[in-house]
C-alpha cells in the first residue's frame, strides 16, 4: 500500500503539459508571423502601434507558458517513480494556487487550474493514505518478564552453571551477582 503510485494523475498532468506546450508554441509562432507581417508591410498604418501593445504581452505569455509546460514535463519525469507516500504536495498550497489563478488570470490560465486541481487530488490522496498508514500502525509492545517470561537458559559467567534470571539476583552456585538485561 505504501508503494502506490497515482499513474493516472501523472499521465493526465503530462497530457496537460504537452497540450499547453503545443498550444503555446502555436500561439507564439502565429504571433511572431503576425509581427513579421507588420514589419514587412510598406503602407502607412496607424493601428500597427496599437497592435504591438497587445501582441508583445501575448508573445511573452506564450513564451512563459512554454517554459512552464517544459517544467511540468521535467517534473513528470522526476516524480513518476516516487510512491504516493513520499510525495510532498499539500492541499493548502494547491487551493491557494487555483484561487489565485482563477481570480487574477480568469480564463487565460485554464491549464494552470487543471494542472493544480490534479495536484490537489494527489494531495488529498496523499493525506488519506497517510491517515490509513497511521491507523494501521500500532504502538510497539515492550516485552517484560511479567508479560513474556524468559525461557532461554542463561549461564553464570563466573562458574558456568545454569542460572534462572527471573528469580535470582545472585548465582545459586558461586554467589556472584548476576548482571541484569536492559
């Protein structure tokens, strides 16, 4: 149970990362070609300066999306062999990321929301697994002479004869003091 790996979540996150990378590359190439067309256009155009105001941030956004999706793909390669019990995602962090992405970027960050919601599912699964493991582990039981009497034969280190550790403090044969176990 400890080595359970959420493969479906990992593969879903990989698919989201690949789709985001492909989408960012397509948008970036399209915007680059449109900017290139504006530079080679010979006629006078008063609106091209306004287009740059909108296209340049979109190009930067496409570049950032491609970097983030590459980071997600690398994360998949690093995390795919780690069992669920050793993963470090937390529910609070995922919820804060999702809320901030929805609040500030609204529909532009749909890949972020989907990816972090999958992280949230993994964090909940991790928390449930940790609770199950905590419940299944019992407190260690210490064995004492009262609960588990010693039945092994022990010998005196001075005279070599058999000594009963449970009842005697001194050797019955030579009178030497017996060393107790810890």
